[in-house]
C-alpha cells in the first residue's frame, strides 16, 4: 500500500518533467521533418498508411454510393407505385369512355332507324340473358308487360329482324331468335319479290326454302319479311343470299343475317304490331 502510494506521488512529481521531454522530442521531430532528415522514414511509413487510408476511402465512398442508391431506389419505387395507380385510373376511365362511345353509337343507330320508320312504335330493350343451347336459341330482354311488351311482337335492330316475343313477365321478355330451328318466317326476295320461308338451322345459319323453281335467285339478293301469315310486318330485312341450291320441287338459298347474334346488346321491340291469328279461319273450314 505504501509502495503504490509512493509510485503515484513519484508520477505526479515527474509529470512536469515528462511533459517537457515530450515537447522537446516533438519539436525535434518537427524540425527534423522540415529539414528533410525524416523523409526516408516517412516514405517507409507512408506507403502502408496510404494503402489503409485508400481502403477506408473506398469503403466510405461505397457506403455513400450505396446510401444514395438506396434513397434513389426508394424514390423510384414510390414514383412507380404512383404511376401504376394513375395508369389504373386512366385505364378504368378509358374502358368507361369506350363503353359510353359504343352505347352512343348503338343508340344513335336505333334513333336513326326509329325516326325513319313509318307507322311503327318501339321500345328499346337491353339483352340481359342469352340461351344458345343446341335445342333452343333465345335471348331475354329487360322489358315486359309494364312496358307494353306482349307475346308475338317482333324484335329488330337497324340491321334487320332478330326474332319475336314468346314469353312475357312484368319486367322481362323472352325472344325466340330467327336462327332457332323452330323459327319460320315468311319471306321474299327484294329484287324479284319471289317468296319463300326462312328457317333457322341447327348451326345457327338461315335457310330460305320453298322458293319456286322458275324464280330468279342471285347471290347478294336481300331477303325481307313478306308479311304473309300475319306473324311479322312486311319488309323487315332478314339477311342476304350467299348461295343457291335446287331440288326437284323448289329452290333453296343460304342466307346470312346482317346481325351478329353473338354480340347483341340493345334491340327494338315493335309495340304497335299484333300478330294475326289465322287459326280461327282454319277451324271454320268444313
């Protein structure tokens, strides 16, 4: 204990001397360095120190670049998210505008047709269901008896005949398409007025049959409703003749409708037409 105390006292006593000696050594080294006496020694120590300093500088530069790249990456990611959100909004708006434009074009065609049609009253209806099974081809409309729609009324577009109403509820109606196998439409050729019957086919095509053998039929002829039988008003477009064949009893013509039944969305129902029931006259015949 006394020995440790003595050492501490000796150290305190010699601190001044140690400080003076340190200053003298430092001054001597500075003077020698300025005089160039320490240059060889400095060169020896400078090489490894420069290498260490360069390594630290490279590490610091890499860290600085990495931090900068990370910040820039985060900024780019945020900007990319903002652009993706804006693109999604623009795409939604574009889809909506295209739908509005399509609806406008369809409604404009319907309006143009209704303004030129004579002695016909219409109700516009949307197609809300489609049945294209192998046994039945029908569509369902969002109009019914509340809208003055009744069984037997023709359904059309500006391109031609779609079908006729077969079932009605208060707010919906079912339409039998002319492409259905059970559909028969009395028809005539526009150019020659030759008559026949357009029947739906299993494939969804149309066939005009029972055309008289001597009647001229040409590809490209327009087929219209004839009004015979009282099921449809006359002169509604049905389609266009694409090919002709002949049997022993009559001629037949393949007919292409001007309507794309796969994309029907809006149709017109002729509400002031009532089909004529001729069955009472048939029953009265002896």
